[in-house]
């Protein structure tokens, strides 16, 4: 399989299983994407929105079927079933969504993202 990511292409295995090294690489790419969206939002919200759209498409797989995305800070509406809904979470409800609680997780902005994995099962 092939995962097209925000910062290039990731080539997984044909059976779509991932190794621990690949999971760590994907987490790193996700974190870098969040930081990059935040940086872009400082000067160009249209670019930040495009980056969020690309990231949600490639990292969450909305083009391939249903996605069970439960954003960390979502309360009133705990899931974001569409790519458009996920973009709202990342850049804020200015994206025209119905989720007024979305303040823009990725546009805080973040200087880095650190993962603290208890374990990774592959």
C-alpha cells in the first residue's frame, strides 16, 4: 500500500500492516504537519486551510472510507465524520463548519509535538 502524506510519500506494506518504525515515522509526520499548519496560519490562513485539507486527506484516509476521528478537545460533538469536519477542528470553525467549539487545534501554534507511547502493537 502507499500512504501519501503531507511531507511526501510513505510506502507501507502491501497488506497495509505497519512496523513500529513506520508508526513512529507517521507520528513524526503528523506532528510536523500540525506545527507547519500553525506556522502557515500566522501569515496565510488559506495556505493553513489547504495544508489541513491535505493532511486530513492523507493522514486520516477520508478518501478510503469512514473515519472514526475523535478530536482531543471536542466535547459537544465528539467525532468528525468528514474531512471538512476534521479541517474545522484543525484550523477552527472559520472553515464554515457547524462545530462552533472548534478553535483551531493546529493554529495555536505549536512549536513541537511530543509523543509518549505506552506501547505500539503491530
